[in-house]
């Protein structure tokens, strides 16, 4: 059975059909891309999966459990983590605190321990500090641990956002335009990192991306959307040559 | 290492005790008369009020503007308890003080209850609803007290035994500041700041933001309630108009001028602006010109408040040294 199984997902905003009968099955360990022109409904799909919106119709089954109607934080706790198109770090918190915040729901101590700084508090803090610094090290961010996250360079902020998502120990990672604003060299690094992430953290990855080079280079399977409809699906080589895709992106040939 | 950290909490307490010692000495030598001592006690109460408001407004990024309402709930609850129970036996401190402590804690709990009623429905929503609801709640509470005869109604409630001394205020302020400081330096405190910076991202990292916001709002109301109790047993007479929206506004001023995102700011703000009008007394009417002028200048030149994001050293809990990390 698929790890993430989405059937007949449909979302209306008033009279606008943003997503129409969207289906996708993610098998464990896959890297799948979701592409399409602006306004095609890709980010809406992400927002539906992560519970920001409740779909008008359709089912989302994750790990054998229907997650439609669950709150965003419950879906994250269940094992689906995401990053954002426009980076949303906790900019007034330090780099390491960004990671620790994502660890919060697994934290072993409660409100009373927080007020009184009990032994349980110190144990929990030590544990999370070790965990966070180890994770930062994997992303080459340990040297910036105590800097404000808002002061990091752009590329490092992108890496931190991914590291933060991983700190929730997800099974599925959803990346919303991870290469946005990156130059070709940075994009190459990112592609390498996505493969490495999948292997190292045993992830299944779903990503939206506009840079075709990245999508084609990293995804094993691609789904193309336009005006809320799925217009094409397949391996990168197939997508590249499909006339419907070319039409959606470039318009009808004369 | 653990010793050093405990040592830090000791440092916080030491700082407060030193301030207390100086004030007490000046009092005993006659430099500070009873009037100034009362003023200093008000500073202590205002510090706790401001810091508890800062928990919601500064650190969680919500906008509550009716904090005096919760103070009123605590003041009236505790005053009712002590005046009804102790009208004859105030002379015996062994009976008086335990009842006083129970009374102010009961006041805190009542205020927390009120905080839950106000916060639970409005914090579910994102945006400015909380401001409108807290403002209304503040006036609602004041009006209910005004028309309730048992509470003294528009005449106010007098005959409250005087339990609040300089020592009581200091112990109260130390305990409150340390508890709230501890909470901020915890996983829960980090979550508060996460909600402030980006509520959407906080949800996406698995934080139940509604629950966290309501909890902060409730304990903020609790501390406001206890402050109200301490306040009532200082003045010995309380009036519904003591807790009007104007009072709430004062706390907002203390908070934002001191620095809403700093514990130290919540100490500096009320300290300066409670004492300043008195220190400028010789300027007579001009002080009402200078006071707002100082506010305006602070906001222009230090938008984030006097302290900004900075903390006094004795407030901080130091990060532990990590092995094998080159900064």
C-alpha cells in the first residue's frame, strides 16, 4: 500500500475550482515532483495535504490513516513535514532554537517543569541541545547555532528550513520550491542534498519546483498540473516531450 | 555545570535582594519616607503586571489590551476573602498571612478562570480579535463590579487589611519574575516566540498553537490576578475605576517603552515610568508635557523599547558550552 494515497482531491474557493480530481500515490522512498504554470494549484495541493485547508472533496490517506479534517500540527506530528515557498523561519529565534521548536511536541517535560526548571527540564534541555547540534552539523550550520536565524545568508536559511522540517522526524517531506532564488551552483548542491536526504533520513519526498533542471534532475516521477487539472504524469523524459506540457508552459504553437 | 546554572537563579534572587537591602537601608536611615516606599511597592506590582502582559503581547505576539480587568478580578476576590474572614483577627499575623496568601492565590485563580473565558474563544482566531475582546472584557468586569453591591459597587471596597509590605512585594516580584523567566527559557517559551514569528510555521512544526496561546493567556491572567491581590492589600481601598481601560493602557506603555520582547524591559519600563512623574514633581504642570515627550522620543529612537531584545545578565540562563563546535 502506498505511504501517501490521495484520491479525488478537489478544492473550491467560492466558484473557483483550484484543484480538480487530483490523485497521487507516493510509495515509500520515492521522489516525486509536482509542476505546472503559476496558478495551476500546486501550492493548494500542499496546503490541502498539510491541513491548512480542508478539501471540498476527496481523501488523503497517510500511513493507513485518513488525515482529512486533521489540524496542521496533528498532520505534522503524524509524520508529514513541509517547507515554504517563501522561507518562514522563526527569524527572531536563534538557529538552534528553530530546530528545538520543531522538537517541542516530542519534548519529555510539561508546563510545570518549565516553570520550576526541575531535573526533568534539565534532562530534556540537554537531550534536545545534543539532538539539535547534531542535526545542524549535518547541514553545516553548527557554527551559526547561536546566531539569529534571520541573519543567515539565503542559502543557509533554505537549509535551516529543511533541517527544521526534519526535526519533526517526518516520513514524508514536502518541499515547496526549494530552489527558488538559487543560482545554478546552489541548485546543483540542492539536488545532491535532496537525494542525500532521502537516503539518510529514509524519506519520501514530494516537491514543487519551477527550475526544470532541478525537477528533471532529481525527481523519479513527475505530475503536471494546469488550471487545477492533472494534465500529464510520468518519468522526466516522458514529461519533457509531452505536447500537453509544452503547451501549458509555452502556449499553443502557431 | 548544574551548580553554575542554579547559581544563576541565585544571581537573579541576589540582584533583587540587593535592591531590597538598599531601599530598606535608605528607609531606615530616613532618606526614603513612607510615601516613597509605597511608590516602590507599586513599582514591584507594576513589574509583575507588565511582565505578565509581556508574556502575551511581547513573547507570543498577541495583542491583549485589557490586562487591568484581570487585576480587578484578583483584587476583589482576594479582598472579599480577607475582609470577610479576618474582620476581627487581623492582629494575629500567624492567622493573617496564611489567609492572605490563600486569598491572593484564589484571586489569581479567579483571574485565570476569567482569562480562560476571554482567551479560549478569541485566541482560536488569528488577527486582532483579541484586542477587541480583551478591551470589552476589561470594561465588562469593571461595570459588573460597579453594579454589584456586595463588592461595594460605585463606592468602592474599603476596610481591606494591610498585608502588603515592602518584603511581601519583593518576595512576590522575585517569585513571579523567576517563574516567568523560567517558562520563557523552556521548550514552551521557544514555542511562544515561534508563534509570534510565524504562526503558520509554528503549526507546521507540530505545535498546537491554540493550546499554547490559551495557556499563556491564562497564566498571564493568573499573575495579573495575584498582582491585583497584592495591590488591594497595599492601598486597603479599591475602586472599580482603579481598573479601567486607562490602567490597562498604562501597562501597555510600560511594556512597549521598556521593551516588549525583554524580561529586563518589563522591569525597567514600569520602574522608570512609575517613579518619573514623582521625580519630576518640582516641574509642576510641565511634567505632563515632559512625560509624553519622553514616550514619543523613546519610541522614535528606540522602536523596540529601551531594552530591545537585550537582557540584564542576572536574568539570563547561560547556554551550556558545547563540545567540538567551532563558532
